C-alpha cells in the first residue's frame, strides 16, 4: 500500500484529498440533518439550567435550533473527519509516528467530551445562576433563546478545547520541544495568557472568563507534572541504555 502511495502523482494525491473532503462534508451534512431532527431535544438538554426563555423575532427559535444542529453536526462528524484526515496522511508517517497518532487522537476526543461535560454540569449552571441573581423586582430577566444558546455554547465548546492542554504538553514533551523547567519558569506568563484566551473564547464578561481561566490554570499545573513524569521516564530509560 505504501509503495502504491509513493508512486501516486501530485494529481492523484489531489484526487484522493478531494474524495476524502467530500466524505467529510457528507458526514457533516448527515450529522447536521440528524441533529436538526432532534434539535428540540438538544435545545431541551442545553436549556436545563435556564428557567423560562423567550424569543422576540419570528425566526429566532428556528435559527437557535439550526445553530445547535450545525454545532452538533460538527462535533458528531468529528470522528469521520479525523478518520479521513488520518487515512490521507498515514502512509507518509513512520511506524513510531503512527503509534502516537492512534494513541493521542482517541485521547483528544475523550478530553474534549470531558471538557464539555464539566462545563455543562458545573460551569454553565454556576455562571447562569450568578447572572440571574442580579434580577430585582424592578429589573426582571427576559432571556431570549438566542442569547442563551450563544452564552451556553460560548462556555461548552471552549472547555472542550482547553481540556486538550495536558495532551498538547504530553506531545511537546515527548518531542522534547518543552521541558518542566520551561513550564515552571513561564508560569506567570501562562496565567496572563489564560485570561487572554478566556477573553476570546468565552462570552464578553469577566465571570465567564474567570470560570474558564481557573480550570485552565489547574490544567497548566497538572501539565507541568505530566511533563516532569515524561522527562523522568526518558532519563530513566537513557540511564538504563547507558
């Protein structure tokens, strides 16, 4: 198979890439269609922390469900997307690189799901309750479904991404691109960067940014331990080899 791949021309590679991109798009469209069919259920799930939601334009409820379906379609079609991309680049990889690929990609999906679940069960209810508690008798909340869906997705998806940090540090440590000392030395800069990242990924308020930055700092500290463990193991093997 690898010999056949080596003999493929540039045009053949483009043709294969085009075919795989078609499969990725088809998977996304099918997943989005299925998600839209169950969009009311998805909306019920994501609005559990909320009380009564409203919509103030005729198409708002529909567009909110469509937005949910598109995001769900992207997430649910992700395994197919990753499979097609892996199948395209796999013949060009060394055996060791293939091993890491098959280990790290499932871990990335698991960490993404864990991040989303953590945000859904812990962060989203806390953030929503915090803001709703500012209501008064003369200041009643009237949360629209569009604003709530945007707020919820602005918390759920970033947590899925930031939970990748230990895995990224693991990869970079294995490649010896970063060291535990580097991570410890740049801790203050990392804290600053986490708040900057939080300002871009979350809704534009300090509470949401802080809720994202807090777990991100914890993940950073755990990543230092992961990197330290990897370098200890490397040094141990090097000593045994010597």
